[in-house]
């Protein structure tokens, strides 16, 4: 009977990042289905690699590591969504986008 459930122990480390990415997907607004899939995959990937690194850097225990994985996936989805929006804006008007970013960075009003 135990052999039937061995696959679950191999899948367990990936469940918290997938859950976090799913929670982030719940609040993804104004994104096309393609953008949602890409941001889900990117948030999940960030949580798989960055989540444990953060937990190790902060010397966290197993429960906190799971929480960090979930939060990293949620924040990663938002970050990727923002990057995709910025890329679309840059693709539409490169010069105007760079000028607007510089104005915002330097605190100049348009």
C-alpha cells in the first residue's frame, strides 16, 4: 500500500508554491488568459527556487519555509504581471515609455 503513495512524497515540495501561485492567480486582473498562464508559471518557478533560498538565508524552519514559498509565489505573480504590463507598454511606444519612466524616477510632472 505504501508504494502507491510514494509519488505524493516526491510531489509534496511543489504543492505550497503551486498553491501560492493559484492564490495569486485569483487576484490577477486585466490579464489575458495567456498572460495569466505565464504569470502562474513564473510565480510558481520563482517560489520553487527563491522560496527555499529565502528560508535558508533567514534560517527558518519547515513551517516557515512553506509560508515563504506561498508568499513568494503570490508576490512573484504580481511582479511578473507588472513586468508583462511594462513590456507591453514599451512595445507600443518605446520612446514615450522611457520618457515617462524617467520623469517618474526623477519626480518630474508631465
